[in-house]
């Protein structure tokens, strides 16, 4: 039994004229599909640092929280660089050596 010609990858016939068909609107559902998805392409270096979707989301939420803190307070507190107390420290009494005590 001989096999017939294999079907080509393009199943459309040349005689189809979509311009003459009624109701055919280009991009009819484009906006609806766009609202339902949010796809972002990231670079390979970023995918190495954030291997899962959850890791990316947690990092972005942290950035958002930081940005909100900066906007609401006018900046982040810089406690790490400020001394804990402005009062001068007391000097330790010098201990005399054993030879000086006798």
C-alpha cells in the first residue's frame, strides 16, 4: 500500500479570503488576553539569582516595601552609622601594676 503525500505544515488553502468573511476583526480579543497575563522576560543572570517564581516575587515585594518607606518618611533611617549615645564615654581608671602597688 502506497502512502499518500504527507500533509504540509500549512493546512490553509490559498483560496481562503479572510477579508471577505463577515465578522472577522483583527485583534478582537487582544486587549482581553493582554489584561489576563503579565509576562516579563528577564536576563539569564537574574534567573540564576532567582530560580523560582516565588523568589522573584519576594524580592520585588521587598523592593516595593523599601520604596514605600522611602516615599513616606523621606528616606530610610541610617541607624547603623550613628552612635547609640551622644554622651561622652567615661574613661576607665588605669590599673596600677603590681610593682607600683607595693
